[in-house]
């Protein structure tokens, strides 16, 4: 007699079960971190172009607490030129804030409020981020109610141009929309750890937003708390990108096809740059190839200040090594 086998049954997850799990993750994270996200109000004196009179302009943004004794991270552009800064906490308190330091080159600023036992967020290691993982952006644009958007990490290692012209490296791209007033708020992972500081969006590209990575934000925040600024070197020169000829590249065994053409050199400044000449093309810095001004900026870090540095330049078509001593950029 033939045995009839029962039909194979497949266990399927319904859409609502998956959505419910995703929803619980988001609400759980928001519930655990919302208390540490603050609203920032600033008063800025600006010149009215029409009346040519000074007037006070109000601005706002978001920030988040990183220590129980009141250190707060936000964006530089939120507090830039602020005359007064006030912070609204989750429990309704509004307190005065002191600017501890701000770094235009990374769009990071640190404030201090004199309160204790505050809820604080921790930074995750952004080197461990993966494209596709959950990213939750939270802000406090009105001081009354938090706004939350969720999505995924869309890309890693992006660059973003800061207001001073330097490139911000290691920027996170996400599709978690950045609402107005959410600048300076945290971008967090599914554990509620900060993976980035929300800083900008592209208005013409729907849903593309950017955040300064947590590792860079943590480094800059530490420098601002301890020193009030991030130290960077400078050489006191004006330069521009220039293409190199194939003959120059081959004759000097260069690794790049562009360099930095020196158009002007400042004198009487605390920098040793007298061996440089107008018309030189910088192609190397301490044996690191230099193809763009951004490459040069990356090399001019705090460690180079006051140190003798070997710079490779093309002079009359031939590579020459000279010595410079960078000063501290102010």
C-alpha cells in the first residue's frame, strides 16, 4: 500500500512581524537616548544690508550631551557668531551655555552647561560601520518635541566641503532624512550609540544626508574640550591646482599628474617658508605625494607645527627638496 506523505509546510514571516520588530528597535532606541538630545537657541548680531543697521537674528539647532556634567556636541554652523547660547533640556529646563570651542573645518562645536547627573550618549567606533546597517537621526528643533527619521547607512568614506574650504573626511552618507533644526543632533545605531553628527543635506537630492563620523567627532570634541581649538599647521602661501606635463611626470618619476602651484608667499609670519618660491609646484610633503590643495591640508596637521619638514617641489621642471617649518593656523 502506498504511503501518502503530508504536504511540506513552509514557515513564513509576515510583513507585519518584520515591520513590528523594526518599529520596536527604533522606538526602543529613541526612548533610551531622547533625554540626551537638546535644543539649542542662539542670538546672532548681523548687519541688515538694506538699512545698514545691526539687528539680532535668532537661530536654532540640535545637540547631544556627551558627559553627565554637561558637555554638549553640536555643529559649528549652529553656533557660529552667536552672542548668546541657550540650551533646552528634555525636562523643560532652559539654561545658559558656554562655548568651549568650535572647529569650522569639521563643523563640530562643544558647549558646556553647568548641570549634573545628565543623561549622556557614547560614541561608537565608526570604523566598524557597514553599508546597509540601521541609522537613526534624532533632533530637537523646537525644544518641545523630538523628531526622528530612520534609514540605513548609504555610503562610507565620503568627503564634504567645510565652510572654510577644507574637506571633511570620513563622512557618513545616510538616507535618514535631516529635518530643519536637526543639524547637530546625533546619528545613532540600533544600540543607541552615536555613529555620527548630523551636519548637512543636499537640497536638490532627495533623501541624501551627511554626518561627521563618530571617530572624527570624538577626536575633535576632545581637542576642543582640552585646548579650545584643533591645532593645524600652515605654510603661509596661496596655491592652486595645476596639471603636470607627461614629460615632467616621466622625468621626475612622479606618482600623480597634478600638483599645487604656488602663486604667492606670505612674508614676516611665524612660518619658515623662505626656501619656497613663487612658481614652484609642490608635489610632495615628507615623501607623501601631493596632487591637490586638499592633500596638502591633510599633511599639515598638529604634529607638523614647528617641525622641519621636507617638501618636494618642481622648480624649472626639476624636482627639488627644500625645508619648511609650518606655523600654527589661527
